[in-house]
């Protein structure tokens, strides 16, 4: 009778732990009971809601600007908390990696508050832009709606319902006359299965009629998207009233008009998508994923298609990327998510949207292969794409996620600038000793939990050139820049 030796069993466990250590952006969303004010300085208030305030703040170590949502614990309903009294919003935000969803960076908690440190959007709310412009052109509207529906489709693929989509919860950035949106405020969001959801959430103008019946599914978000589409094109909500009760009555029973003076300049294609999103029969309502394929949106998406040279450059970058070393992969991911600015990523967002042909917020092997065949051509294309997927899909999900794409294609002079490398090292080196220890690495990559010491020691060895069991700045930099 055979048996497994202790050494083989230990090595087998080590390999298993190494495989389980997936490098995803969410591992760097740390939750801390330290004082928020020790690490950030609040500069001004940006807004406030029923149970929270949002401030602009500066991280003391990096000097980077963020927004922080300060949530008052005693005003939260039990539905907003998990079974262990953690904030549901935090658990949702940590799982999301999409170019049009506001990114969360760090969580603090004290006796009275939760603090969610998030991406800062200097353009403010879409609501303010609507108030300023009155209404948008069809091209502008299609550009905004494609981003919104892509974010919603992505959330639904992760079994998340937002439940409070409205222009006040959509932040914007403007550059070269083009608006990039970020869906924000997941305070009412919920994880769902296939059964109906209960609990009346949402805002009066945007709430779906079935939510008022207290029995609904994820398609309540599509209804809200339809209302937003209506407002962007006409400058007015489809349902109004002299009181909240009257508005809700009209939402529940009113007729949605898509003809008349507000619509004489609006194309039939736009009105068709509007009607399909605002279908009262939920079983007939179009999904976000189906909406992305609608001819009206597709006709405007085609205008943003990059040139062949730009596409070839993207494939060159993807083909040359290598993050097979765990620590190197972790550093790439951290710099991409925490130190690279939105402005530095902007052009690559367009390329990501082009590769993500169905708009679901991630790039599949099939999507890559289709575009590669069309633009590059040649033989053995599937072999090339398999190599790209193996190197770029660092978390092994079977797709290239947004952060994976950015870190693989961003200009190395930006990604690995001296400032970014020094800042990343400083944050990994939590005690400021001048070197990264196995314990600091464990805290950085797993919150101090999971995997045995052999895993962390092995990861340290990937960059420890002098054999002292730690990584200094020189070793850190050389590991990152190796074969670049």
C-alpha cells in the first residue's frame, strides 16, 4: 500500500495555495479600523444624502485626490448590512472592475461611521449637466447610454442590482468634448439570485412600477435606464406630478408617450430603444445586454472604432505582456488601480470598449480572435490569442478584465514611472523600514490571512536578489522592469 510523504503533501499544499492566490484589484481594497484622518485629509464637502456625506480628500502619502463617502451607522437599515453587520455596499463595490463604475480604494470603520475612499470625478453629477444643457444630442446620448448599459449588464452578470440608478448617481468626466460616466452610490444595491426581490428602493422619477408592487428582479435597473434615456433626449421625465404620491401613481399607471412636440427631432431608433426599456411587462422588457446590441446604439458605437494601426499597436502590447511572476503581477495591478490617473487611462478605455464587442465589461478569447482575424489576418491566429489570454488573464477568469487590459497596454513610461514605483514600494513597505517583509506582503495581498508562510517566502524570493528574506527598493524596481 502506498502513501504520500509529508514533503510531497506539504509541496502539494503549497502549490494549491499558490494557485488559489489570485491577483485581482479587490485584494488591494483594504478594510481598516485605523483612523481615517491618519491617512487622509478632507478638503471640502461634495454632497450629502439621507445617511451619508461625500467629501473631497487627499491621501497624505501620495498626495492623490480622492472622494470619501462617510456613512453614519445608526441611520442604516438592516437591509444595507450583511449578516455580520458589514456594509453591503462595500461587499458589492469590491467585486466590480469596470471602466464605467466608480472604483473603491480603501475602507475605514470606527464606532460611528464607515468611510469608503473612492475615485474622484471632477466633472460632478450627470444631473447637473442635464440641468445646464436641457437635453443632449442623440450622439451624446448614445455615448452615455452605451456606457451606462454596459455597467448595468456587467453588474447583472455579477448578480448585483443597483436599485437606484438616476443622473444624481452618475458622475462624469469630460475631455475633448466627450463625456465618460461612472456609476456611483451602490448604497441600495443587493446581490440577487433567480427569485424575486422585495424592498422598495429607488427614487420617485426613476423607480420601476414593479418595485412599487414589492416584487421585482434585476430588470428594474433597465427601467431606470429607460427613464434616463428619456430625460437625456427630451430634458423632461416621462412622469411628473404635484406631489411624490402623484408621481408614483403616474409611474404605476401612467402612459409613456414617445410622440408629440418633445419627440419630433428624435429618431425612431432612439424611441424604439426607449419603448423597449420602459416596457411595463417585465417579461418583455429588453435587458441591458440586449440593449447594447440595439441598432441605434451600435450605429454610434461604430463612429468610435479605432484605426487599424491603433488596433495593431494594442495587439503588440498585449502580446508582449508578461506577469507570470506573482509579485510582479501584484505590483502591476496595484499601480494600475491605485496610482495611474483616469486621464492616463482615457484613450485605452476606448480601445477596451472596441475589443469588448458585446459590451459586457470584459474581453473574451472569441472577441479577441474575431478582431485579430479581421485586422491582422494570417495563420496560427488562435495560438497567438491563446498566448495573450494566458499572459494577460492574470486571475484565470477566462476573460481579460478591465484592469488586466490597462496594465498590459498602458505605456511603460507611465505605468513604471519613477514616482509610481517609489509610491508603490512605500505603500507595500508598511512599517517604513526600507524593505518589504513576508508579513507586509501577506498583509498587502491577503489582509494578513490565508496561505502558509512557504507561499509568502516563495513570493519574496521572486525578487530577493541578496537573499536577506526581504525586498528593498532596488530589488523591487528591478523585478518590475525585468524584460521590459
